[in-house]
C-alpha cells in the first residue's frame, strides 16, 4: 500500500491547475483525449465524495467531534473514495483542525454515533480471526496499512491537512461505514498495532 501525506498548498495547486485545464479550448481537450485513447490510456473512475462539517454529539450525524480542542466545531472534512481495477484510493482533506498536530485516521466498520465506540473496529480486508468486539485486532499481521486503510496526517499552522492511501483491494459492500480521527499517529508494534489513542472525531461515509 502507498500512503502519502500532502500539504494543503499542494492540493490547492492541483485544484488550480485542474481549473486552468478546464479553461482550454474544447478542441485542445478533445485532442488530448484522442491522444490518450491512441496510447491505450484509460480514464480513471470518478471518486465518490463525502463533504461534512464537524458538530458536537447530538447536533449532527455526518461528522461528529468528541474533542473540540483537536477538532473544533465547524472544522470540515472531505473524503474522496475511488475504486478501480481491484484497487481503492481514499483521500481525506481536513480544514480548521488543531494546528501543528499529529492525528491517526482509519476506516472503521460502523457509522458514527454519540459514543466514540459506536464506529466499531477498523475495517480489515482479511479479518483477524482472533479479534473480538471487546478486543479489536492488534496483531501486525492483520492490523497494518496493507490490510486496513490508514490515513495518518499532521496539520499545518492553519489546522489543515490532506492525506491519501491506496490499497490493493476493494471494500465489501456495507462493511466500511466511517472514518475516525485519533489522538496520535498509528502504532505498529506487536500487541499495539493499529492503535492510535483516543477517538477524537468521526465522519460517517458509505465506502
């Protein structure tokens, strides 16, 4: 799996570059498409997008903050998911979070709720047979960034960040339902793999 953090500046640059491309004459764009087709280049699948604003428990269901210092009310989340050719890419963009801070982030199995635990355990492509509801997987053989979706990131001085992960599988329908932000970057050692501290916030997403 490839996991790569991006700065918001780079992300905005990419958006601006895309906007410039859209302003090209139609004939130029058609010529580019024809050239790609001649080279056998296939268009990428369009991503699904879930945009949300974090609210305290009981005030919203799309994105919930459990720690308003780390994830202030009004901070935003944008989750893009693209599945193609047996691979899945997930991109998280956050704004208005606590500045200059590390976060862990993972895809979980259940939607967000008023209790941080409502989101359930991490989604795993190959489920750890030893894991239980009360004892989630911490075995590095299963709790790792190839078998789960990890989107750890560090915010900039304005509290913004972008992170992206790509895995070589696709989600099982209905079994991945949220993205949870955690207290710190994800541990990888035996007996603590996949753990990242308290659940600070949650975004409900139908992956």
